[in-house]
């Protein structure tokens, strides 16, 4: 007789299994869904959240809200992962997928409590998913890439639908055109990194603008910066990761000299090293010098005397985007500044935007890029506007990438938004979007009818031929399939 195994668990560990644990997981997911339920739809409300550091965030984006929640329950974290995956893959619909998943779990809770095996429920869900996907393909609308005008109108509807439930819904026509212009200005790769979004406080939302090229805020500058030219045509651009200033001595550093001449030689050597770097940059033919590290006052004045523009402490993201758009490469030394490592653009200029000054690089030859400069009042408002535009950009990118566009993100009005998720049933729509309770009930039709109409018992021996068995699902229910085939999908007009 084998001895009973001993399992050592950490103090405070909660070990549970079986049906009670499944029900507990479902209840935890319901709590997460309730946190974002009121944000769904055009009439949904925004949430004000304050983190441990006191930073306030105003948003109705499901992924943003769930990311800020301190979720501990492992099953509830699954809904957070679902929202993040939806945000990364599609960009919009994060609240919808969270509520649908939670509602599916709530509808199948009675089946779990009556000891229906989870694998049976999962097989039924997969069958219902296949039916839904088939119906989606039937009602799909093709994107005609040959007709540019029609394609643009369709993409603007995609962006407007994504913005319809956002904080900037009142300006959705203005921003939908801006989003479509931004995405269509990219190359075939449609890289999201090539669309920059910068925020400038002050002004109205309508003061936002789209810049065809790279734009970033003017960095910290020393005396002599105002003497530098602020506009060039066809300039060469040097991208550096080099510090162009005199370094301060380290703490507790000690240099022993015996005469003043030796001290002067050390100082002259340090200045000669700096001037040698500056001379090599000037001889390379570059007119615009950008560096991730600081550019000191000596270097700034040196470049100003020779009609060069310089900017130090440029953010790494902006520096890499400039490199991808203008060409060249980021150099860690100035010893090999040849033609092939220098970037190029048609126009460089410094422009005043509100209370800030921005550097614009237009006509980038290597890759098409653009920058959206947002204007607005409070910081929380501009941040939510940025998140809203990100969702719209993702939707438009996806509509261009695929050869067909689904109705839920393109050519249907908010009132008929439920038609996309209406492959099996006539759904009610709340707040302009699908009622999760209805769609979950539709899916669970394949699991079984109302609990009172079917008596579910434990199988004495397999196979268990009942209306919820996967073998029954494979054979098909004739009345159920006739009901599906007789359905017609109609779009409710506004």
C-alpha cells in the first residue's frame, strides 16, 4: 500500500477545486465586468481613476481601465488579458469583449452548477463560434481599393464609428478625416511607429493639425541657439548618440601637476577633443545635428557661427523615427560621418505651435511618416484624446490591411451596430451597441435550451446522447439549423 502523499503549501494558500471553484471564478469575472459595464456605448460614462501616486486618469477605454485596476484574482486577470489582446490586435472593442466574455460565463453558470462537464460546454462554444464566423463572412462588405473615393468614405465611417463612443464624439467628423489622412500617408507596411502623436496644451480641439513628416518638441537649448537658422531646404541630417559638451570632473577626482603649464595642457587637451568633434561634424556637410545626449553651450555657439542647427537631448523614440523616415543611422562617434550615414529631407523648419516650438521634417524620402499634433485643455483630456485616436488609427489600419471590412467597424450606424454580432438571432441594442446578455443567450442556444426544459443528469457510461452532447452537435439539430437558414439580416436605418 502506497503512503499518502504529503503536499506542502505556503501559509495562507487557498486550495480549492471542483464546481465551487469554477463558480468562484465566474463570480470574480462578473465583478470585473461590472467595473466597465457603464462605459459601453455612445451614452457610456467615463471613469475617473487615481493611482497610488495620485495621478488621475479619465477614460472610458476598457483596456485602460482594466490596466489601472489592481486585479489579484487569477481568473479575473484573464479578462484583463482579453482586453489587452483586443487592444493590441484590433484597437477598439475592448469593453465589448470583456462584457461578452463575462456574460457568456454568467449564462453557463447554471450548467456548471448542475455538473455539466466543461469540455462539453467548450465544444458547444466552438460550434457556435464557427456558425458566427460563417455568418460574418456572408455580411462582410468588400473594400474596393480601385475606387479611391469610395474607399476613403468607407474608412472615414470606420474611424467615425470607433470615435462615436469616445470623449471626442462631437468632433468625430474632423478627427475621422485626420485619421484617414494619417494612415493613407504611410507606405504599404502601415507601421504604427511611423505615426507620431504629440500633445500641446491650450487651444481648441479643432486647432489640432496633421504634419506630413516628423515633428517633435524643441529640446532644451543653450545661449546662441537663437542665432541658428530655423529653416533649411534639402538639408543633410546627422543623427548622433554623442555628448558634445565639456564634462564636469567626477567627485573625488585627483590630478597632480607640478606646474601651471601641465594644468594648462590638460585643459587644452579637453577643449581640443571637443573642437575636433565639432570640426568633423561641420566637415561632413550636415546642416541639422540631432543628438540623444546633451549638446553644450560651446557646441551650440560653434554651430550657430557656421549656420548649422543643433538639438540635444532628443528623445530616443523621436530620433529613431527620424532615422527611419529620413534615412541614415545613429552614430556613436563622429569619426565616420560619411554620406551614407547622413539623413535627408526636403524641408526642415521650426514652427511655433501654441506655447511650444516644434521641429518639422517634411518630405522624408526613406519612409512615409506623419505626426498628429493635438491641442486641448487639461492634460487628462488630451491623454484621452490620444487614446481615442489610437483606437481609430488601429481600426483604419486593419480595414486597409484586410481585403474585406466587417460591418461593425465600417458602414453601419451605431443603432445597427448589433447586426455584425447578429448571425443567429435578432438582438436588442442598448446604448448603440449589442446587449451582451442577448448575444450570450444566442451562443448558449447550442449548449441547450432553457434549464427547465432539459433534465441534465450525469452519464452512467459514455457516450451520453443528450441535446448537449458533442455527438449531438456534430449530427446537428434539424429544427435549430432550419431556424438559422430562415433568418435574414436587416440593417436598421438611423
